[in-house]
């Protein structure tokens, strides 16, 4: 079986394929791939068994990451929580994996990585398990009042009501003003976590490339932004992708308030699922927070085809650990600059 490659940014068949495929997500769309390309210079490519000129029957999108720091590799896809391989037949999938195995050796890559939403016989038989996360998703099939009743009473329902009593203001949209409010809180949050923020150009490019599929949500108190999030929407799913907050105002319940606003928006717009995203398995606090929304928890596993020297450049992760105290105290301008330098190597 022949394997072909295409550029999803230039081949119109890709957009048509994503629009009709039931398992496609916002991360498969040309808009997401274009934002990755414009911000980090990653080269998008999709593997398929469909010949040029034929309608696409299947496809797996990747980005080529070229880095002297973290190694050259192919990832499906950078900065995504998950990216389901859109291949239905096991034989077709195996042919694509075999082609990727040849690419791995021929281009002397560090590894090829898949980030499927669900494990499958294809990945389990052909690839090595790498990293696992917790994944949470909320079914929006019930009426809103019933969905609300499923939220944990003390930590979710009462915080939402507290935000409403405190007259926390809410604003949504895609304006530059809202983006700057989000980013100021994002830098504050990343400092709290001792990590650099992604560059603001990444978020600007997402706004430009995704259009009305993206929404910035901001909660304010007395005119001061105290929490913000970015949600993405495709077909029947809304994704919570980025969140940020001022810890000094957590008692006002602004983040639960924003989640509730997003869930109301999704339900009212006919969305069937709310995707809370991935969580590191050792982050018990965040896992518990997502559990309390009545969501379903599952395991999300990343799979790799590694090369023989797969571990030759993994020391950069430990170096970033050593840098955490620096990220916690350097000025905002330098913290943001470190993100601009580092993130193109991390995806």
C-alpha cells in the first residue's frame, strides 16, 4: 500500500476531510497548524494512503520540529493535549506507521510521537508507551440545571454563587484588549508555577488563525482582571485550553465562574462535550478540581517510535528544573523573553 504526504496548509482536501470526519478536533484544523507554523516555524505534514487528486480517506497530521537543544523529531501535534490519528482501518494505519519508521531512520530523527485521545490496537502493537496523563471530559447532553446539580456543592457550586454575589464582571471576545488582559494574568500564573509563558505572538496567531472558533473569557472585580481562560470550539466539542488567574483573588471564585460561563455557552450552542484537557498524573489538586465538575476521567497516553539515541538530549528537562527559582523572580519582560526562546524547542 502506497503512503503519500501532503501539506495541510496548502492542500484543500485536508480542510474538507477535517470538516466531515467525526473524530476530528480543533487541533486537526488548518488554523491550529497555521498558528504553529507562524509562531514556531514548525513544518506541517500529513501522512495518508490516499493518492494525490483523490478524496482523503484517512490522515495523520504531524509537525517537524528541528531543534539543536531538544533534537529533531516529528510530533502529532506540538502543544496539543491530544490529536487522534484519523485512520479507521488497522492495515492502513500500520502502513503509515511503517512509513514513519522509515522516515525516523532516514532523517535521523530522535523520535516520532503520536498523541491519540484513545489507545488503539495500532499504537499498542506498533509503538512504545511514553507519557500518561489524566484526561477529563464533561457530557453536555443533559439540561443545564441538571449539569449544575452534578457539580460538587462546596468547591464548585458555592464558588460560582460567590462570584455572582460579588458581582464579578464577565467579558468575552477576541479583541487585543482582552488578549492583553489574559496574557498579563498568564505571565503571573506561569511565574507562580516557576515556568516561562508562551510568547504572546502564539496567542495572537491563534486568535487570527482560528477566528470565531476561539474565545477569550475574562472575569474582573472592581475593574481589575482576576481570571481568564481561552476556549476553542470545533464541531461538537469545546476545549478549555489555557487558564490564568490572580491568586490573591481566588476566594472570589472567578475561575469556577468562568468555567460555568463557558459550559453555559457550549450547551447553548449545541456543543455535546466540554474538554477539560490533560493533567499531569502527579497534580492531585488539579485532578480533584476537574473531578468535581461531574466529568469523566480517563487515561491519556502518548506513544513513540524512538530512535536508538532517543535519550541523547533529554538533559534539557533537568536544566529547566534547575532554572525554576530564576523563573520565579526575574522581571516579567525577561520571563516572557525566555518563553520566546525556549518554547520553539519544547513542542
